[in-house]
C-alpha cells in the first residue's frame, strides 16, 4: 500500500509542478505548450504563486497525505489518514473549480476572479488524489485489501460521476425550472408531467392518438419481444443445427448494426411506401389500394426489428454457446427427449441472455431516434418529442427534461423487472471441470420454427442491402435507373495533381468519424468489461448502486445526453465543447453499458472456481483477470469492441449537438443530405461506411478470434 | 523509449511549423449541404482564411448558440429561415457586424435595420404549392391553384404539411395565411385543410420530398426547394397561390462574443457579394439572392412574377406572436385534423 500511495503522491506532485494546469490552446498532444510553459500554459505552482492563490488549496490534500505516509506508523491509522486527506484534496479541487469559473456564466462567489477550463495538469492531479483515496480504502481492508480493485471501482465511479451525473444534473434542474426564470418549483412540473398528451390511452380505448409515453412503451415492448425471439432463433440456428449457409446468415445478422441511421427507413420507404417498388408491384397485381401504412407504428416497428435483431443475436449467441453440453447430456441420460431438454434445461440456462436481450431491445427501441423520425408519420414517441422540444420552433428545455424523466423511468422499470425475473439463481455452466460433451440438436418442430422465423427475415434483409448498393449507383432511384458513379464521385472524389487532394464532400467527416470511433472503441470496451468484472466477481459496498449508475447513461436518450453535455462542458471547470474529446467521451459513456451487459452475461457463465484456482496458485486479481478471465471472454470483448466502434459511427441523436465545425461526423453529414432529399449521395456514403465497418469487424474477428471452450465438433448429428 | 520521445519531438516540431496559418473561422450553416460546402471552398480560395463548416438546421443552431451563450464555439451563422436569426438577435446571441448593406435589395436592408445590423438578409424563399402530376392524373383530381383549393373534399388524405411547432417553413405558412385572411378566418381555413392532411411532418422540406417521391400528392413549401426537385427529374409542378404568398428571409449573423470577429466580418461581406451569391446555381440553389447583381436561373421563382404579401417580420417574428399562433394551432388544428388515418 505504501509503495502505491507513494507513487501516486509523486505523480500528483509532478502534475502540480510540471504539467500545464489549464486547458491548452490547440491540443495537448502537439506539445506546443513547451514554448509557453512559463506564461499561459504554466503549471499550477506558478499560477498559485502568482495571481491564483486558491490553487494552493488542493495541494493541501497532497501534503497531508504525504505527512500521513511518512509520519503515521499504524497501518490502519495511516490508511484512514490517506483517505481523509485525499478526499479533502479532491473536494477542494472540485470546489475551487466550481466556484471560480471564467466568463461569469455561472454564479461566481468571488467578483472578478476567473480561470479557464482545467487541463492535463489538473486531470492528472485529480487522478493522483483519487488513487490515493482508493489505496487508502484498500488499506482499510475493503475490496479484499486489493488496491487494484478499489482503484478500478474508484476510477469508474469518478468517471461516471463526471460524465453522466454531472451533465445530467443540468438537465434535471431545468425540469423543475419555472417559466421566465422565476426559480424552481413543483407547480409547473406536476401538471406537465401528468399531461394527457403524454399518458393518454385513446388509441386503445377508442379513436384518437395515444400519449407519447404510451406509444413509446408499446413500441418498446413490441420491438423487444420481437428482437429477442428473432435473436434466439438465429442463435439456435447457429449453435444447434447443421444449417449450411451459416456464414451468409452471420453477415446478414451483422449488416443492420453497421447500417447508418435513416438508411433502413429510406429503403423501406422506397420499397414499401405508397409509391414503393413492392407496393406498386403487388398493388397492380392484386388491385389493392396503395396506402401509407408504413408511416406509423408498424413502419417504425419493422425498421426497428431490422435494426435491432442483431443486437439481441449478439447478446444471445454468446450465452447460447456457453450453455454446457454436460447439462443437456445429463438431461438426455435421464430419458428426457430433445424438446424437454430444450424446454427445461437449455432455455432456463439462457435466461440471463434472454433478459439482457430484451432489456437492450427495449432501451434501444425507446431511445431510437432515426427510425421514428423517418417513418413515424403522426406516431410520436418520447425520443422525437424530446428532440423537438429542444430544437423545435419553441425551445422548451423544461418539457424536454420532463419527457426525459419519463423515458428514464420507463427504462429503469424494465431494468428492475429484468432483475426480478433473473432472481438470485446461478447460471454458471462453464467450469474448470472436464467437459467434452456435445450440445443436443434441436427437435425438428423447433428447428423448423427457427428456420421459418429467421430465413424469410434474412432474405428480406438481403434484398434491402442489395437495394442499398443498387440505389447508390442509380441516378434517381424510382425514376431514373441509369447507372452512374456520380454519387460516389461527389462524396469521395480524389484529385491527384501536385499531390493527393481529397476533394469529395464526405472525406472530412469520414476521416473524423473513423478516427474518433477507433479511439472510442477500445476505451469503451475496456471500461465496460472492467465494470462487468467488478460487478460479477467482486463484492463491495454499494454494488447495486454502482451497477445502476453505470447503466444509467444507456437509458438516457442520446438527444438529452447531447444537450446535457453542451450545457455542462461548455464552461470551465471542464471545457470540452467543439473538441473531438467530447465526442469520444460521449461515445464511451453512451456505449459502455453494452459492454457491461455483454460482459456480465458472459462472465456469469464462468464459474468462480476458475478465479479461486488462480488465486490459490498465488495470482493477484489483476493477473487472474488478465490470464484467466480475459482469454475466456473473447466473444464478449469482440462484441463490446465491435458494438462501440459501430455505434460511434452510426449513432446520431447525441452527436448532432456535439459535432463542431472541426469535428464533423458522418451521421450529421447524412442527416443534412437526407433532409435535403439527396438520397443518392446519402446511400452511397452509407454504403462506403458499411463496407468500411465490415472490413474492420472482420479484422477484429480475425485478431481476437473465438474462445475455445471445448471440442469444436460437438454438435450431435442426427 | 528514447526512439519514441525523439520522434515525438520531431512530430511536435513538424506540427508547430504547419500551424503557421494565421486566421481561421468556424461557420455553422443552415443552407443545403452542397451550398454550404461550395461557399466555404470558395471563401477559402478567395480570402485565404481557413474555414471549418458544419451544417445544422436553424432549430439546432439556435439551441446550440443559446447553450453556448457567452462562450461561443462558432463564429458565424449563415442561412436558414430568418425568424431564428431574429430571435437570436433579440436575445443578444448575435452581434452587429457593421457591414455596409446599402447595395443590397430592400428586404435585406430591412432585416438589418430591424435587428440593428445583427442579422442581414442573404436570400429570400417564396412559399408555394407543389403537386405530383402523375398521382393527380391517376386519381383524376383537379389542379390546385389557390390556398382555398386545398380545402376541396377530393384531396382528402392527399395533402402533406409540416408542423409549425417544429418547422420554420410551416410557421411562415401559418403567418402568411394569418396575414392574408386575418387570424380567425385563417384558422378556420386551416381547420378545413387539416381534414385533408395525411401527415404534419417535423421538417419543413419533407412534404416536398414526399410529393416528389409519390408518397403524397400535394404539399406546401418553399419554391426554390421545389425547383430543385423538379430539375432532378421528378414528375412535379409548382403553383404560386392566387391569393398571394409569403416568404422567408435567410440571413447571416455573427455570434456574440466570437474571438474571430474580423474574419467573421469578412465572411459576412463575402456571402453578401454578388460573385459569391451567383455561384449557388452550380449546386442547385434557386432562391433569390440579396445582391441585385447576382445571377439567377430563369426557371427559378422571382419576386416580380409572384403575387407577394407584405410580410410583417417585426410582428410575426416576435416571440409573443409566435407563441400565441403556435398555441392556437396546437389547440385548434392539431387536435381536430392533421391526423388523418387511412
């Protein structure tokens, strides 16, 4: 403990004395601050001596913990002193940041004193204080006395607090704000919260439109049920049948996730809209009236099913694969037939996967923004209402905040219901024991049901994607089918004259998007899986609250996150707007919950005896994580990496508020094109993005590979 | 380790050398993407000032600059309907550029006068009715030529409008009808039209696109968007309503508190120049530019051939009037129509 704390002490001191304390103009990593280290990019110590003496306050924490480290002898007392002094330092650091702000945008306590946003020096200093606290906590015997575990918990808690709770506080205070800046109160909140245009059940009880909350709930339940069933059907086909075209199916189940928003909606309109190809074909064939049925609940549902089934599949495939054959063999030895085995053994063991798939489907559906926007018609849902409450003609942040509260309570209810359904049962079947059986094949009826569900679906998806490619090469889809490369040329033109110039309109956003996604993905996977590991394998006080808080950011719709980030990070102490960093951070905390869920599902199947064996052999928790858990987590890592990379490229709702002139993202570019009716270039750009993502995913799959749990040829042949 | 630090220093030196370019400008643009890109590209070539451009709808821009008030991350806002520019000017979110407007057309100068130079008119878009010729012929429906025609029972379920609570286009339409017929009559007219409406879209340009693609038959929107769709090859026709029609004024504003005011002023001068405005035709921009010397397309609508109302921007751009009209629209129109079910 002493060595760890001492190390962090040194790092903190170095940050205080050597690194530029405040935000560096341009980028820290360009190291231009070397030149100006004595003036505007000075470290805290120079500022403290000069015009900003309050910077001595946080150093107090560091000095006290140094004193604790060298003067206090009793280990318990020393640990206590470290915790207290670290917390004091961190508290003072945050306090001075919040009270002394630049530009007078928030209530300042001191007249006329300002400081810019915190930079690298402040960040490293804060981290050092944080880890001194966590080391102290581990010295008190918490987290099995393991400084690595307490440090990890501390880091994740601090990150979630800064990048989820802190910005959300801005949104939630505005829910209770009274009109005309008259302070806060419940008088306007309550009637608006219970307004009939939110909760009306008119579409169920009679004619009329339902409230947006009811719409969102119905849609979410329908989508979650549908995607879970479809995901399970696909997962069963993959693991329990000898279906021949598995590879093709695999590609088809991945394609919708890597499709940029709006594209599925656009193609559905071009196929099934009132003048869509299929509508016209069948309309003329059978003389049916061509209607606008697509614009409403069923259209949105269809698009969401197409978009989100793969997410359910990704969650389920790991779990279905993980169900140990020995359980199924035991069942069959006890004379159960294949249906009974599936019904009473395999299916219950898949519960964590089913529950997670349902939860993800529900959250994805209610937070989805692109599909309801394109296909919603007069069917309004919460996510679009929130968006238009913020960007509409009458900006109403209070309404947006109230709707967000409702959306949040919907997702949280589902979350609690899921926890209750899973209960406290044990689903671990991958143990250290020898295990060489084969999974039972499905009984014929079930197999054909899976085929009947999945194959038409796959065929439809295939048609959609063939059409996307086709559409990107036609001049004006639906009217002029002359083949042309114009759309690609406009987006991705390259001029080779005096060097190479990327003159196409899309290049800028394309490069930005790829680099931001490439930075965000590994970080997201790391944070997500680390959290999952802590949740499944470690016990510490406040674990439930911890799990809840890490999932919260996923339940908050992107639009709200986007506005909250702009509100919170536009001013010191943390100033991030118009940087690429804010996009990276936003992606990490938006997508982390998927890594967490996937990691939990995969890890709860790995028996604890594996960890115990490792610790018995003298490994600490870091080594166990690295040498035992991680290698068995291949699919979960792959899923987390893939998902976060892809989501960074395809997500739209939060991004729209966070893109800046220098960091423009592909989706924001696409929204502009779709709004302008330039479907050709939008689809061409999407096609390029899809191909790029596909290449990256295949590369990842090859690099990470599959975990080898047992014999590979373990399917029972019939 | 030694190798990495050496290369890091070399890299840093290289970056320092390349960072010599003096001025740079962050522009947020609410026009069509291609037009935004082209203007930025030309500006870069002609002035040597580096421009970073992002496209956002006016609602998004207003939300953003409100959130960023006092510490803006963009320098100039160019394009979009004029009302949000007026709101921004009223709220002090934008600042006077001091650019000379005396050469511009009258309506552009009016806008500058009204906002004390904070927002200057850059282009005008006229409202019109738009229909799909194929669908109209198929169903044997008459051709609409006036606002009142939209109430005809033959059009039941065939008209798509946009929602004024989210779209500037739709608000312009609402304000136009109120100015044409008086408030009460305008609302009773809108109520009758609402019975024919199949959808109130969020975006103001969506109805036009839906008509072009044959998803709907008749829509209302800005004529310059419609000219663009027609030129793309869709079977559509544009009508200028017989009672007269309203218009929007697109504007350019400098964000209050920008650190790059000088470069921003150069941008404002640039986008108001005849040469810069004339280039819009290259990318299918058919609205009416504010510089009288800028060239226009013969097929594009022009203010002389269309019967125009005297649009009262001061009254209908004010937030009280806007809130009043939108609330009345929400109560009377949205509840009774606009949700035609098939």
